C-alpha cells in the first residue's frame, strides 16, 4: 500500500483504477476458471480412457513379456536344435524345416510388430505423463495467479480502508471546524444581544447582571469543540436566565401598572357617573319648578351624591350598583312627565305656528295678486323686452330641468289655450333655445322667436310671452315631481356645462382621486399620535446634522417616541427637505444613522445621546410587492408599493383607491400596529410583508 497521503480526488482516481484493474483480473480469472473446468472435464474423460487403455496395455504387456520370455527361451533352443537337425538332416527334412522356418519368421515378425506396438504404447504413455505434468504445472500457475490476485485484492481492500479512514478523519476535522465556527457565531450573536440590551434596557438590575455577564466572558477561548460548546452554552443559559428574570420583572411592573390603570379607570368611571348624575340632577332641578312630584327624588339623589367623599372607591362602586336602578327609575319617571309637558307645549306652539303660517300665506297671495296685476299693466311693447324678461327668468331657474318646468307651466297658465301652451313649450324648451341660453347667445334666441312668430299673430305671441314672463316672475317653480317628497332635497348640477367643468378640473389628478375625488381622508381626527414634542414633561433637546460638517440644527422631542415619528416631525417643521426628482416623484425617505447603518423607525429616540448630533441617512425608494388585507371590506389582494412610503400616506392612497368609509383606520404588520411614519424598509423583507388595515 502507498504510504504517501492522498487528496480526495487522488483517492477517487486510485480507487477507480484499482477497481477497474480488479474487475479486469476478476473477469480473466473467471474465464480461466471456466476454461479450467472444461479442461478438467476433458482431462477426467481422458484419464478414464487412458486408465482403461493403460490397464489393457499393462495386461497385454504382461502377456507379451510372458510370451517373450517363453518365446526367447524356446526360440534359441529350437534354432539350435533345428540347426543341428538341419545339419543332420539337410536334405531329409529341408522342405519341412523351410515351412517351419517360414512359420517362425512370421512369428518373429509378429513378435517384432508387438514389440513396436509396445514401444509406441510406451511413447504414448510418456507423452501422456508429459501432458499430465504440463497440466499440473498449469494448475500450479493458476493457483499462484489466484493467490497473487487474492493478495492484490487484499491490498486494494487495505488501501480502500486507509482512504476511507483518511476521509473520515478529514470529515471529522471539517465538522469540528464548522462546529467551532457555529459556536463562535453563537458567541458573537450573544455578545451583540447583550450589548444591544445594555444600550436599550432601562432596568438597573438587568443592566447590572448583563454588565457582570459581559465581564465574565470578555474574550473568545481557543480550545476543543466540547469545551467551547460548554462555555458558550453556559453563557447563553446565564443570558436567557437574565432575560427571563427581566421579563418577569417587566410583567410584574405591567401588572402593577394595569392595576393602577384599573383603579384610575374605576375612579374616572365613578366620577363620570357622578358628573352625569349631577347633570341629571340639575335637569331635575329645572323640572322641580314645573313638576312638584320630582322634589322627593331630587332630595334623595342629592344626599347620595354628597356622600361620595366619605367612602372608598370599592365601597362606592358597590353602592353605585345598588343606586343606579333607583336613580334611573326616578329619572325616567321625571323625564316622562317632562316629555308629556313638552309635548303639550309643542302641540300648542304648532297650532299657533299653523295659524301664523296660514295668515302669512293669505297675505303673500294677496301681495302676489297685486304684483301680477301691476306687472300685466306694464304691457311691454316689443318682443326684445319680453325675451329679456324670459332670459332673466331662465337664469334665475337654471337648475330646473324641462321635465320639472312643464308641470309648473301647465299649473300656472290655466287661462291660456292648449295650442298656445304647446307653442310656448316648443319655443322656450327647444334644444336650440336651451343651448343658446347656455352660451348667452341672446340674439339667436330673438331671431328664432321672430321667425317662428311669422306664422302667427305677433300681438297674440307678444301677449303669450308677457303672460309667461309674468307667471314665471310671480311664482317660483315647484322643482319636485309628483312622486317625490316635498321635504327631500337632492343636489343637481348648477349648469349644463358642469360635467365639462368637472372634466377640466380633473386633468392632471391621479386616477384614484378622479375615481373618488370626495374621499376626505382616514378620519376627521388624527389616526395616530405621532408623539409629544412640546407638551410632555420629559422633553429633551437634541441636535441634527443634515449633512456632514454642517451646522447642527436644534429641536426638542420626547425620548420615548419612535425615531420614525421624529423624522416625520422634522419634515413638518421643514428642518429637512423631501428629496424629489424634477417631476415631483419622491425618491426616498430618511432614517437616523448609527455606526454607518440606518436605524429602524421602531427604535425609540432614547437610544441616542442628546449630547451628540444625530446624523441622517437617505433610504432610496424601491418597488416592493406586498399582500394587502382589509377584512372589513373583504379585500384581499397583492400590490406594488414603495419601500419608503410612510404608512399614513398608504392609508390615504388605499382609502381613495378602494373607496373606504370615512372613519379611523390603522395599519398592522403581522398583527402588530405600526407608527404612522413607519415604512416597509423598517421590517424584515426576506419574506412577503402582509399589510392589514382595520
């Protein structure tokens, strides 16, 4: 195995190479094993055949050896005997011995053939032994390769284990490093929280405990991960304990404050009740003069109200619960008697007023008749004078429409014939005359009536015009239609040109104000209280730097208000300008600066020192998508707003756009009500902000 350290990339390359080489050797070994199995099967078959042939050859060899031994021993003796016999009997038995010799030669040839066969069998056996030896050597070579392959596999496994161990070691080191980094960040965040709480908290006990805790953990320690983790956990536990104790003290303070407020509310409620009953007592005192039955109830109520200073709030509250029904009953009875007396008085006044109105109507009717007679006696001599009278009456009754004047004419011109009324209506209520009257084109009206009068008797036309003028001048037109109530008033356009005037007035106004131009704003009174700048007893003097190296500008404000309200106040006092482009578009807003970073508008002014000048940082306006919810109006929508638009302006914009009712509105972000000069950039913008108006 290699002893040099490998990097992860080198480990992977080495592993891939070793695995590839191992796979190649394994495939070759598998092929060799398959070939070896086939060869073993063939060898097994060959061994069985060879063994069978060897057994037959051995049997044959044994027989041949026995035959040879027997043959050799007898052959020599027979030859010798034959030679002797030949010598003895050369001629006698030549033919017989020739045949015998031929037989013996054949036997010799046969024996030679058998010997040659035995030699071939021996050579074949030797070749078989050589083949067996080579097979054994091949088996040994395969076994050696297999052993070498196994050793190589073991080396690869050892190398892989070493690489895995090295990887695990480096992974442990990486995790330890990351854990140390997380613990360090946790420590730094805890220290920052402690410092922020030291700068914002007003609890002396909390400040002392946090100061002691900060001194106990001044610097970061370099040690093992477990030690650092225990050290930081101890810091967080002590910090959380201090926060919990501070919250408990704050909760106790709020409980005491709530009890005090409840006592104050109870006191104010009782005082208001006493004030209300004193007011009712004064009312009852007025009734005593006209209602003697109220005298007894008045004395009892007066005695009860005078005993207020002798008892505590709790006892007085209990007594008040018992007293209220009695007082209300007495007051109700006195009020009923007073209402009955007033009803009788009103009925008497109504009858008196009706008699006076009737007398006044009779007097006015008599005066109108006299005035009508005087006007008819004037008798204008030309058409132009009559047209001037009619034109003056049109100006006087310009708000009347044609449908409202026609019933009036028919009601007041009963003495005129029907065709004459039709003529007057055609002349006076034609579209041309109304248009000329609107444009003050008197000459066109005169010419038009002159042309129409050519078809009739001019004296008759003049008389009708005079009669019309006198009727209109004496009796004001009744603008109500028969289906309308006389006491109901409804606004009508003052002139026919009013719609055009409205269109001209809306030029250059944004669309949301054109759609709802009469929207009066969020409420009659201010929606928010932007902070006490001049009326508070805890006023401090601060200074402001509009730009670096500029002259400090002094102003006074309550330290408990938010910085967002302070900046809004500075805008209203014209201490800082609103940045706009040449088209009047607001480019952004301001926030106070601390350590080179903007401070959220929800931070109170008390976090800044009143001895150092406050510095401003400009926040550019950016478009941001928000989710708007107005539950009272069933409005749920997404919209784009500027990140530096104050919420007070957003209320005005949304109120006009959605035609919201005229009442007091407030804005909440994630269920928390916000200051009027808060902006979207004061809140976390990692997720989409939900604005709720209620």
